[in-house]
C-alpha cells in the first residue's frame, strides 16, 4: 500500500478558503514518473512535487504539473510549496529573511522566507527575467475577445508577447467594462493563443477595485479544467515588467507594484511585484505573497508489485 502525504494550500492569502488553491506533495522522491501524472490528474489542481535537488547550487527541487502536463514554473504553486515547507520546519523563516535556492525547469531561482511581525511567513520568489517578444495587433486580439480594439491599449502601449517563465500575450485595457467580459472556454482566445504559440492571455487595467492596487488583472488560458486563474505569479510578473518597460508606472531603479486578481471568480487576491532596473534594463522581478495550509492528508492506493520492488 502506497501512502503519499499531501497538502492543499491556498496561495496569495493568509486566510483559508480564499486565494488560489494548489496541491503540494512534500516527498515526491518515492514516486515514479507516471504517478506524478496520475496524481495531478486525480486532483484537478496544479500540483507541486518536492524533490531533492540535482543542481549543485540548489537546496530543493520542484516539479509543477497540471492535469497530465508538466509546466516549467507556476508562481502560485511555488508560494504554496514553500508555505508547506515552512510550516513543516524544512525551511524556517527568519526576521531577516531565510534564503533558499529552488531548482525548476525555468532555472534555479532564489526564494526568501521572512517571518513577519504578526508571526506569519512572507515568501518572496525570484521570477525568470522577462523576455519581450513581438507586438500583437490590437485588431487581432479584439476579434478574439469580441471587443473594440481601441480599448486594448494604454497610451502608445498595446498587446505584446512577454515571458516570465513561459510565453503569454499581455493586453493593456483602457475600458474597465472590458475587464468584466465572460470568456470561459472562449474559442476566440484559444485560437489566438494557438496561432501565436502562447500559453495564456493577460488582461490588465489601471482601474482597480482596491485603491491600494495599481493594476487589476485577469489571466485566461482556455482548454484546461480551469480556464482562468485566481492568481498567477508568472502572469503578474510579466505584467509588472511590461508596465515598467513602457512607463505605465513611474520608472526608477526599484519599482514596487501591487496587483489584484480573481474578482470575477469570487476570490479576490493581491500580490506585490518588485521590479529592479539597471542601466535602463529590467534585470530582476520578484513576487511576494503568502499562503495558508487548508488540508493535510494522503493518497492511499495499491501499487503494482513491480513498482514497489523498483522503489525499495
């Protein structure tokens, strides 16, 4: 009988039953490759599998799965995994910030675990440096969304491919009513993403619900069980990098941006992005958030005898 421990963690929140849920398997070294796939499919959540590092400069390794697909990186699963590890005492936060290096398919990234004055754990994750690709015509995006393309720009800035871990189309939105659209299982967005070879589409607007936030965001990726994210670290990092590059926020060496997301799904979330600029180029983007463990349990199932022998 295989007994595989499991945590469910709400990311981008301090409160259970809010934020963006993810599953974390704390000790995945005992699992075969096909078990990673089957566990992620069974849960219907994004899953982070915690493993010993292979890179010499890493302290821990994470693999990210959604349904039957492995992803290069997931920001909210990264937050969930380190929330789980901090709670179990694997990496203890400090007032000054405990540094940990995590190995992912997107590279070895730095994570800082800080104990707040309230005794909570704040997690700051280095994201892959942004890559700016080709501009996408607003007319093309407007047809996909069935909205006026004139609403899909802020000043001179329009849709563009940007990556902070994977390619996505960043779309600035001037009209807040556009942000309230319904695009679940949208064939227009799916066709746009397939045609452009991008993994998702981000809409962002400076018209926010919370006056403390600078941008309201939505991240669409039709085709999976969940077609929109409650909060996506990679999309927020790409959005913040775009906003800094094109002067949508005051540009300086150190820019802090607060974002909000998830309102259309009934679970509002917030995140903080820290964008560093050196010699007029963005050279570092960090994501800060927290998480709340809401379930501790286990998978229990009978393994084939051959698999048990191989893992022994």
